[in-house]
C-alpha cells in the first residue's frame, strides 16, 4: 500500500504497517467497523457490519438509512479496530493499548447490479457467520429492494499496530517498583444458545457449532 497524503501516519509512525497483507489481516479479523460520514454538515460515526471480498469492502443497511444514503456523496472514513491488550505502565502518561486498526478512505459506490448486490450481502453474511448464507433463507425481492449495499475500494488505507510491553522500562519510573505489563484481551465466541422458540429436534448445524471453537 502506498500511503497518500491523507493516510500517512504523523504520530507514532513506527506503528504503521504498509503491506496489503497487514490490511487484509486486520479486516479479516472482524466484521464490525465504524463508518464516518458527513450528514447535514456534521460528522456521524456509525458502528455497522462489513464484509471484504478482494479489493472491495461491502456495507449494507436500510434504504432509509440517512448515513448510507448520504455516503456516496462524499468521502467516508471506515475504521476497524481490534483491542489486544491493556498496557499498564509505571506512569499514567505511558498507559496504552495494544491494538490493530485500519482506516480506509473513499467514496462508496451504490451497488445497483442485482448479482453484485447478492455477492455483497453474501460477503457480509459470511464474514460474520461463515456457512450461514447457504444455511438460512436468502433475501427475497422485497427484502433486497429494502436494502442498500455500498461498495468501497481499499486503495486508500492505513494500518496501525501496537504490540508489546509499556514504553517506560528504561525511564526513571522503572525504579518506582510498580508492576507494569500487559493484560491481554481477545474477543471469543461463546457456545450457541438456542432460540427458546426452537423445536427441540432442530439441532445446531455444524457451521454454527464450529463458530465457538
Ligand atoms: C483502541 C485504540 C485506542 C487509542 N487510544 C488513543 C488515545 O487515547 N490517544 C491517542 O492520542 N491516540 C489513541 N489511539 C491512536 C489514534 O487512533 C491515532 O492513531 C492517534 O491519535 C494519532 O492521531 P492523529 O490525529 O495525530 O493522526 P495522524 O497520525 O495525523 O493520522 C494521519 C493518518 O494516519 C492514519 N492513521 C492514524 N491513526 C490510525 C489508526 N489508529 N489506525 C489506522 N490508521 C491510522 C490515517 O490514515 C490518518 O488519516 C488509539 C488507537 C486505538 C486503535
């Protein structure tokens, strides 16, 4: 990835990752992003689901969603964040977070082509719940008409990663005798909880059972 004037990290530049593989890995590790879009002259930052296929990030939502309707009018900023740990230093000043994050800038395109719309929805579904697109009922015409799918290119993106212990081991604060280190964090899927309305003979399908492994 070649940094643009907009994606060049100014602060903590050593945390930049510039390979496309790093971007792909951050995007593949999640399915919730935040979309920053200007609506009525004010920024609106929305948590929403995403899916990535090749060089395209797909977003979806209601055709009535103000942010989605507004998005193709100008540049949006999509962020994906994974928190890997709380970094506890000897001083408040050096307290930090281990993370992997990506930011993508671009003008999204409304997906009009019916086939690509289904591809986008499938990509979103599978990123969140692999195997579910084939298992559950797929969208009908009415549902498709009520859904907007946006496609955003990955050309202008940045990745920032912090790893490791706190930064104050070689400062005078190290002599304070305080504990310092990292409390790791990760997101885990729990065991599937059946809908109480489910008949008892409907078993958990293997792709859902595997989600929590
Ligand atoms: C979970 C988490 C918690 C954070 N907490 C803090 C905090 O409390 N205080 C703080 O100052 N910073 C924090 N950061 C870092 C923060 O995201 C910014 O990187 C930092 O504030 C620099 O901002 P800036 O305005 O100087 O950006 P600049 O360095 O000027 O940004 C220039 C360009 O660099 C890229 N860029 C900047 N930050 C990121 C990023 N995080 N991920 C991907 N690309 C990026 C973007 O393309 C951006 O347009 C945190 C990051 C994460 C992921």
